[in-house]
């Protein structure tokens, strides 16, 4: 009985963690959209009236880069919680049934043995 309750608790916390990561993911994606929008606006100002926006553009590109990396990491965390294989070579999230990585072709079963 205790063992069964333990299993249920584990499953529930897994689902809660996935929900938590999904909220985090949505927030980061909204931040990224905003950075892209600002980037577009900065480019528009620079091109249309010649105002030097290089510093602002560089800062926004760096911000978007960082957000993209964070989003990738969160997607990997979700995949791990969902039991999906994440390629150890390239970081690509693969389908549960995948034997080889859909991105780099690495043998996912071999990776698990290591
Ligand atoms: Zn791969």
C-alpha cells in the first residue's frame, strides 16, 4: 500500500514538474518574442532614419541568443520528465520509440549503455 502511494506521489510530482517547466517555457518564449519585436523596431529605426542602433541591436541579439539556449534546456528537461530520449551527442529531443537520433543519427540505445 505504501509502495503504491509512493508511486502515485512520484507520478504526480512528475506531472507537476512538467507543468512547472511548461509555464517557464511559455514565459521564456514570450520574452523571446518580445526581444525579436524590439529587434525589428530597432532595425526599422536605424534603416528608416539612420539613427545608430548598433549597441541596442547587439544587446537584443545577445538576449535572444541567451533565451534560445534557455528554451532549449527547458525543452530538454520536459522531454526527460516525459521519458523521451535526449541525444547525448547533439541534445536533440527524440520520440520515445526512436532508436537513432533524428538529427545526428547517433545510436540512442548505445548512448544509454554508456
Ligand atoms: Zn543527436
